[in-house]
């Protein structure tokens, strides 16, 4: 099974693709970062993240998407940006008919 993992962030959104065999052996296929500039309007940053995730899906054709679940942070500005970016990956995945699993960092 091929899985796209997403570590959401408004400035840097991490993406990685792995193949998982029936014996649970994992092979790294791709790793990358989708970056957005601080001076871009919010909607442009979210669009860039969506476009980047869509490009990874198109190129590597995962069967599912795993997304890091949000957790509380002290910096409200960081939390808001991460929360907004977190909504992009499931939306793009759903538009492609892919299942999405939410996971905490300790589960991965």
C-alpha cells in the first residue's frame, strides 16, 4: 500500500510517500517540503499548499493519506496557521477519493 504522510504547516508543510508491504516493511519513496512565503496572502499560501499536495498525489498515486493531528501549542499565531493548513490536506485527499487517517506524532 502506498501512503502519503502530511505534517501540516503554513510556512513549511512536510510531505512523504512510503510503500508498506504486506509484511509491514516500509520503503521511502519521496520526501519533500511545500514552502510558502510569509508575505503572501493567506488564501495564496493555502492554495500553494493544496497545489503542492495535489501534485504529490498526482505523481505518486497514494492509496491513502495520513495527517498529523493538531495538538495545543502556546503560540496562538502558529496554532492558527497550522490549523488552517491542516484543513487543506483532507480536502485535497477527499477530492481525489482517498481515505484520510489522523495520527498524533507519538503514533507515527
